[in-house]
C-alpha cells in the first residue's frame, strides 16, 4: 500500500509537467498558425485593394490551405474567381461550402446565392434559376428576386418578369411599376391576338399611368385597327401627362389630326410643346400639319429656328424646302444630310450607346427608360 502511495506522489508532478509541456506546444503551434493565416489573409486583401487579382487569389488559396474550415476565406476566393471569369472554379468553391455540415444557415444561404451568381455570370440561366428558388423563403429573398428578374429579362420571359416585379414591390426594393409596364408592352408586342394585346397595354397604362410607352404602343395598335379617334385621344392625353414625351409622338399626332378633323387643337398642342421644348421633331410635325392645312411651306419656321439654334438638322430641312437650282439642291442636300446624320441619333444616358431609333430598353446596358426623347444635337 505504501508503494502505491509513493508512485502516486511521484506520478502527479510528472503528469503535471507533461501536461504543461503539451499545452505549451499546442499553444505555440496555434499561435504560429494564427500568425501565418492572418498574414496570408491580409496579404490577399492588400493585393485586392491594389487590383492585383492574380496575386490575391494565390494568397487566399494559401490561407484556405492552412485553415480549410474558415468559410470567409472560401467566400472571398469564390467571389474573386467569379470576378475573373473563372466560373468553374467559383462554382467548385461554393459547392464545397454547401457540402459542409458545420456551416450555419446564414452562410448556407449566402453560399447558395453566390453559387447562383456564378451560374448567372456563366450564362447558365436555368441552373441559376434553380439555385435561386430555394432562397425565396429566406432573408436573402429580395436579392434572389432581383437576380431572378435579371434572368427573366435576359431570357425575355416577360410574363415571369412581371410576376417577379409584383413580388418585389412588397420587399422594400423600390417601385417596379414602370418596369412592369415595359414587360406588359413586350407581351403585347408578341401577342398575335389584337384584343388580348390591347388588354395588356391597358393594364400597362393602369400600372404606370405616367409612362409614355404603353400609350404610344396602344395608339399604334388603334391606328392599325383604323380607330384613329381613339389613337389620337391616347396621344393627346399622353402629351398632357408627360410633356417631355411629345417629340416621340409629334409625327403621329400630325398624321392623325386630319383623319379625325382635329387639326386646330393638335396644332395648338404642338405649338405649345415647341415653345417649351424647342424640339425639331415637334417643329417637323408642325410644318407637316400646317402644310396639309395650306398655312405655310415651312421655310420661315426653319429659318426662325436656325436663328435661335444653330442646327445642322434644321439647316437640312430648310434647304429641302428652299428653291434652289436642280443641280445645286441634291449636292447640298446630300452633304448636309451626311453631316447631320450622327446628330439625329438618340444616346443612352446610362452607358452612352447611340442609335438611330429611340429604345425603351438600351441594347447596350439593358437599362429601361435611359434614352431621353431628344436627339443628340438637342441635348
């Protein structure tokens, strides 16, 4: 019994010393790892701030290899891969995160959303949609809906885009009524049934009463159906609601007015708009309407416009109205038209994309309503 007690007294200090040494070794190793990991992590951040993405990726890969359980490093690495266009590597990083059982629910949703963005950037829209759908019942629902809206716009699925825009209205992401009116207009354009197309355009007008496009599209549809009076009603109402849109509808109003015996009220409306906007499109419509009424040949009005606004387009119109010799007129007209052609374009206010026709959605940056209803020369 005495021997046993002696061994106990001898063993306790030895066990204590061994335990202390082991703890010191673990602490030292842990400190070394903690020092190396932040060093690699901050090195990657420094490269990222200096826009050296290749070096940043190498630094983050090194940090991930040393500490594979750190989810933030994986998120940073995956996002870097996506920004560089290495979508397959980004997908692998985010799929690896999703396979981890120790990931919190918030990080799981975040990884799922980042995976969907990888697919969007890679152009794999069906897989992106599948990845986003489970997020509609999470805290990331607004971001997921916005991403889905982008997908449906790119795939031109206007019905689904309209449905998503309705859901977004209640998510605190802004008012999507104007964009929804564009979706309804796109549906109406693609619709072969004129009755249904008219119903869609009327719904678009109710959705966004002060949006110009639905009324313009409805007026075109009514004019095609020989309902000239109703078409003129839509354009006159639009001119009252959205005066800035008059350059887009002035020519149609001048064409419709004689058909429905409204030359005087439409002419007054056009003249008021011209005094306000000084738009050449409106001036062209005034000259056209007055010519049909036998009031003027247009030379005087274009001359007055040129006095106040040195415009190549107006000069071209004036030359076309002037009495020049048959030999001189084509040459001067051709030279002026060549010089004025770039100035007749419309320019996107968001990206600067120029086009000869007015677009409701920019072909360059996909922004809606980014084209001012004024030509480049008038901006």
